[in-house]
């Protein structure tokens, strides 16, 4: 990969938001994202938009949510399917963990599909045997709560 063909920027143009929305639609866990969601992400996360220099098209993306003290959570590491395997994911991860505003962060965390674990291990991400990742999914709770509420009526 020639890193000179790509650059990372921290803001999105309207064109890039639309392209990001299309990239989200390629992944089952992101299909319901909207342009409004992207606008919220821009306000609350460090955005790493991977842009192809010649076309000014968004070809990759990740975002980092942090407490600015100890923890940073990397979300949505995405590269266009036809460009995967060319080092662009590496560029996104290395840029995130070496970003000047995140240099003091001790723990970077992320969620990934099992088949992506070998990729992240290259950057010293590993499963933590001392901790479990737990999730509260409001959608499941609301559905169960609403069903119980209707049954009690």
C-alpha cells in the first residue's frame, strides 16, 4: 500500500457522511445508522476518516470514544471491501493508538467479530482473561419491559 494515496482527516464533508452511511450499510451491526447518528458521532468522538487523495472519497473509517484519562474505545473500524488487505485498517488502528490527543491513554478497548481477532492481535490487542466485556442492550430490555407491561394490563 502506498500511504501517500490516502490521508486521515478528523472532520467529514457532506459527501463523506453519505459515503460513510453507505459503508455502514455493508455491516450487519451498522445497517440502521443514520446521517443524524453520524452527526452525533462527530460531536462526541475522535473521527478518523480515511480519504483517498485522488478522488477525495471516504474509503475507511474508525472513531474513538475516550474519557481522556485512562480508557479509549475504538469503534467501527471499517475499510471498503475492495480495499481490504492493503494495509488501510493498519493505518487506521496505528493512527488511533498513536494519536497525539490519546498518548496518555493506558487502555484501548474494542469489540470485534471472532474472525477479526488475528488482525487486532498484530497491534497487541488481546482477550483479557481477568475481565469480561458485558453489555446492557436497551432494545432487549425495552422489548421485554413493554411486553410485560402489556401482559399485566
